[in-house]
């Protein structure tokens, strides 16, 4: 096992450096375009940091919901892998085999999408409005 | 570079008349195939005029096929301006002998285009004037327009389906939207000129005017011929409300204001079609975000920000669910500590 600081903490440290040191310095030196890039870079590392923390909880939950929606008897005992299950659900929706009236679909899509936003774009207005975040 | 451009622009603007001086040349934006420059032209009488050059530099004239092209854009701007649509006035067209590539010079309007600022308040007059401008655009005679891509609702769904499939990522929410769009596609309609990117961010606005005012409709490169309601739906997409989702029209206005302006300028709004196009537009922006991420993943565009935008496709997934499977109160999301 590796020692602390752990990956999400290393990312947090770099995010702080970019936001608190690099960005203001670049702005002071009139490097507006580079300052903007530093902001984007910090946001990207923040996504990675949140994903590292959330994935161990989000992914098994998503997989269990998918298995219930589109799992088959041929799947291995622990269930099919997440990417394969998502492909299967996408194809089933496209073909009309699964739709808005399928029990569990709305709940699954909402839970999955909210979990995505919590990692990708927690500041997005629709997400904040719907979760009260 | 700027000196060559200034000399060329001076030749374009002087023509056979008295010499015009060109200065303050500054690149505003653009990729490899299309550039936008700001500059000032000083006539013999000393009056300075702020102008914009839109051009494809020599050698890049025919890239970006499928879009209108700069000559087409200039022709549409002239027609739209003559029909009472607020647009920058086209001052001169580039010709091969100028050696500046393809493009045109237009008036530089003064106002606000930043979406967040435009959406910062309720601007009923701006929404009304957007309706008026759209009705006038949609009434332009098609036989006078340059050659344009033609499309209809169902064809746009299939176009998006293919574009999304080409990226190879499975997105159940996008498939749900594609299914809904196909199941609810309106019938083909009498074709009209569609601006194609009429949204907050492409509108030059006067925010000091009471209720806001529309000064210029910009960015015509996605103009095409199709269902005019596409423009109204795109303007209402949540992506262009800049956090002000309570005001559906670009974050600054309401449907009633937009539709009133549209009606008063001779148009007939069709709210059901507008809503359908709003769903399509939300999916469209999602597929565009996804394609930018894909451009990074494939190595085609190794630009950091493209990778970041790829992770914004989920914003459109939540907006699509909000449109198609709305839920009043959502539970806290699954997941661990943030």
C-alpha cells in the first residue's frame, strides 16, 4: 500500500497551487490566456479528484441497477462489466425494448446522471437546482 | 503580418476613391481556417471607423465545407440587413486581387455579447426584439439566398444519431433523447432560412436600453434552410441561459415576449415545435461537447480544453432528463464524500 498523501490529496494540492499561486501570478503578468488555461487545468484536476473519491461507491451502485435492468442469465456471477452493461442499455433504448415506462429506468438514469454531475460539473445550475446543492 | 494585412485592407477600402488609412489591427479569434480581426479605418477627413474583418486566409479558403462560407455569409448579412434584421453592415468584400484570402469587412458594433452579462437581468424588450428579428430572418426569400444546406426535423435526428454513434461512447440518456425525438418528430415544414446559431452569446445587445435592445445578430456560419422553429428552440436551450433557467429565452426573457415579437413581425410561432427543437438542441450541444472530448481522445486536436469540454456532455444529459423525465424533487446523488 502506498503512503499518504493519497492520489486525491495530491490532486488537491496541485489544484490549490494552480488556483492560489499560478493563476494570480499569470493574471498579474498580463498572461490572460495562460491564466484561463490554469483555471481550466485546476477544474480538470478537480474532476479527477472527485472521481477518485466517488467511483468506488458510484460504480457498484450503477452496475447493480444496470444488472437489474438489462442483465441476463448468461452474465458471469458478479455481473457483466459496467461499460458492457451501459452499451446494452443504450442499445435496448434505441431499439425500443426499454423505454420511459420500463420500471426502474427513470430512477436509474437520474441516479446515474446526478452521480455524473456530482463529479463532472457540481456547479451546473440544473444540478444545483435539483439537488439543493 | 499585421502590416501586410493593414496595407491590404487599406487597398480594399480605398478602391478607386481617396486613400484610407488602416490601423489598430488586432486578432480577435479564429482557428486555422477562419479568422476574425478588429481594426480601424481612417478616411481622408480623419474620422476613424471601427471595423471587423472576417476571412479565410489565402490557402484556407475552402476548408470547413458544409458551412455557409464567408461569401455566403456576406450575402446573407446584406439581405437580412435590408429586411430590417439588426446586423453589422457589410462594408466591402475581399477579391482575389487583394491577396488577403476570402472574406469581407463589416461594421464593428458596440455592445455586449457575453452571455452571463446578458442573462444577468430580465430584458423583456430584448426577448421581443429577438422574436422580431427571427420572424424577419425566416421570411427572407429563399430564391435570393446563396446555396445552403437543406434539412428537415427527421433528417436532423438521423444526423445527430450518426454523429453520436461515430464517437463510440454508450450514453443511455442520449439514446432516450434520440428515441423521443424520432417518435415525436414534427412533419416536414415549409422551408425557411434558419440562422442556425441564434443564441445568447451570438447576440450583440445594448444593456443600457430599458428592457435591453438587440443591436446585432452575429455568427451566421451555420445558416441553412429548414424548419424556422429550430432557431426559437435553440435560443431556449438551457445551455444558453447561463444559470438563469427561470427565464427560458437565453436567460433574459420569456416565451410570451419572444412569441409576441415573432407574431408582430409576421411570424407564426408553434410552441410544440419549439419545444421539440429545444430537446434536439440540448442533445446537439451534448453531442458537440462529446465530439470535442473525442477530438482530444483521438489525438486529432491535442488541446487541453477539448478534454475538459468532453466532461461537459453530462450537463446536457441532466438537461435532457429534466425535459423528458422531469422530477420535482430529486434525492441526494449516490456517491461518497466530495
